[in-house]
C-alpha cells in the first residue's frame, strides 16, 4: 500500500485496539466497508458512528476526518458527507474556524445544490448562535429564501432552513415572520423535532400569533398537534387565549387578563391585542351570518366588540383596508353591508356553524325550487 492508504490502514488498526469492545467492533466494520469500497454503506454507517458518545471531542473527530474521511470524501454522496461533518463542525471550538471549514467543504460538494444549501444553513446557525453576527445570518436567510422558493418540491434542507429563519426572526422580534417560518418548519420537520421541545415551541408560536402584525389565521396553529403539548403545563392558558382570539371573544379575553397580563410582552402590547381581537370579532360576526343577512348595524358591532359607537366605523375601515372583509359602509343608516370575509382555518365549532348555514341555504334553495315548480304549473294550466 502507498499514499493515503498507509495512513488509513495505520489509523484504523490503532482504533481497533480500543478497550471498548463495542467501539472496536464498529471500527472493524468501518475498515471492512472502506476496503470493499462500499461508499454508500460507509456513508450511512458514518452518519450514525460520528454521534457515538465516546467520540464527542474536537480532537477525536478532527482526527477521524483528517486520517479517514478526508481520504474518500469526494467518492461519497455530497449531502451524506455534510450530514457526517455537521457533527465535526459542532465540536470545533473556534467558530470562525468552523465557518472556514464549511466554506472549504462547500467547494468540494458544489455539484449538489442541496448539500450547498445545507452548508449555508449550518453557517447561518453558527453566525446566529455563536458569533452573534445577525447581519451575516440575515444575508444567508434572504439568499436561501429566494432559492428555496423556486424549488418545485420540499427538500430535506427546507425544514433546517425554516428553523434557522424562525430562530433569527424571534431573536430580532419579527413576530409575524417567526410565526410563518415556525409553522413552515413544523410542516416540514415535525417528526424530527424533539418532543421535549414541543411545549416551548408551541408557547413561542402562540405568543407570535397574538403579537404578529397581519396574523389573523390563528386557527392554523390551533389545528396543529404541537399545541396539545401545552396541556397540563403552566402555559395551558395560552390555548384558551388563542381560542378566544380565533373566535373574536372579547369577553373571554377580558376575563383572562389576570393571567395573560403576567407575560410582559403581552401586557406591553395590550392596545395592539385589543385592536386585533376587535378585528377578529368583526370577521367572526361576518362569517356567522348568511349571505342574505350581512347588513350589520354599528350598534351590533359596538355591542360585540365592546367599543364606543363612535369608534366602530374606524374599526370597519381598518378591516376593509387590510382586506379582512369586503363590503360597503352606509353612514346614514349606520350599517355595513359585508360581501366577503377572509378565509381562515376553522375549528370544530366554526365548522359546525358553517354546516348549519349550508343547511339553511340548501333549505332556501329547495323552497325556491318548489315555488318555481308551483308557479310554472300555474302558468302552464292557465
């Protein structure tokens, strides 16, 4: 043997002498796969092996890379290589060196787009978590957003990207962007997300749904299984508060103030929260009414929203401006004629209400049909 093979053989031979019999057997398997040039099997084996508790030191993992993995890294699947080296990078103590390590790796796997995106996400995580370089993290997020939006399918990188983006947006206080990216992450990677982190993620998403500008589709979060992780926890109250917002239940919102006001972010944004739930209340009033009964008086709106009568028209104008509802205001009569309400994810109670509305609509159609048949018969017999 010549060249790097001598180093590999020597390195593997020394590792097989490990006193830990289980670990020694693992090294022997790696040697067999390497000698047989079974690169795919070797990649799969290494993906698990690098996470072995006995290897979780920077010096050990770097030796593994330099004396073994580096000799065949161009022969294995690029994405698999990044999966393996992600663990190595996590243990590099100098995070600027970790960034440089990933930059060099990017040149080696540039034939695979997904592997390149994966590396960019790893770099973004380092910038955000360790180097506190928010601008560098933002640049990566914005660059990848445009690239991933153009991809026709969901790749394994999408979930990793949405987690990075959601963490960044939470860090900089962009509640709406955090909420959207957080839900997109769960849609891509819920099965991979550790169960012990569900409750914390659900809590953060719940707060973002309440505080985020333009977030009126709260039913989307209420329908997600992650929210059930709050049941039995000190933050279970948040589920009820989200339900109150989704239903535009201002009375329930006020009743819960002693609880939700203990959260500084919610208390500081009380005026904003009241504006949002008032808009949701108006949307719910519109939704509940049939298409023939959507002339809603200002007095009814004032009663439901608990707003002064002279503030109702401004509320309606805000709802119209944000395209939450569509309709026409009759100032003289003091009514608004609603023609449309923004579609939302519905809870069971709202679905039941829609079913009742459909039943009423079908009954009206049947009645009209019978009336037309009767009138037609009268005309034909005369």
